């Protein structure tokens, strides 16, 4: 997949990639440059540890309804089909 940078320095992330990663308008991204490559990654808030019955449980911070819906089985199948 190829995209270009416009005059204002903006890059369009293709719709298929945005949908797969659950990126919506307003999603914060980190930008890193390493060995000639630019990497964009969603900012991930670390989970909060909560004590439950003597165990520490990781709970997401923020509204769960805003988390992307991921079809794990579909992602596994796509990965399997990438290789001959």
C-alpha cells in the first residue's frame, strides 16, 4: 500500500488500515523515526491495576465502548493466508 505526503506535511492512512486498527478521527498517534523509517502507532494508555480477591487485575483506563472492535479470528486467518 502506498500513500503520499501533501504540501502541508499530512499523510493519509488508507481506510482499510484505519478500520483494521480501529483508528478514528481524533486518535492520538506517536511518531518515531528510526533507521530511515517513520512509524505511526496509536497512543496506548497503560491499564490500571486493581485488587480483586487478593489478585491484581489489569483494567483498561477510559471508556470501554470507545475501544476498537477486533475480530481476532479474522486477523488470524489473514495472517495465515499471508504465507504460501
